[in-house]
């Protein structure tokens, strides 16, 4: 069934748990970010906005929800 004909549309975005490649810290980020997402501990860029789904520069641990 095409996305347009779904009775109850589901969102294409999600929250994602990622792991920083430098320090190993885990944090939850949005899959479609509007700004750069940096690590809280070391400041390395984890996700870059691309106008849609973000470019992930880190390991994806799990998709939440």
C-alpha cells in the first residue's frame, strides 16, 4: 500500500540513540536535525543536517519509538 493511501500515517522521523566514536558517550538525537548535533562530553559533531534525514558521523545504537 502506498504511503498516501495509509489510513493512519506514521511519521518518517524518529529519535535515535547514538554513540560518540571519540569518547563513547551515548545520547539521544533526532533523525531529522535542523542544526549540528555535537557530543555533550567532547564536542565532536555527531549529526549534520542535510535538508532531510541527518548525516550520522557516529554509531547508531538503536531507534527509539
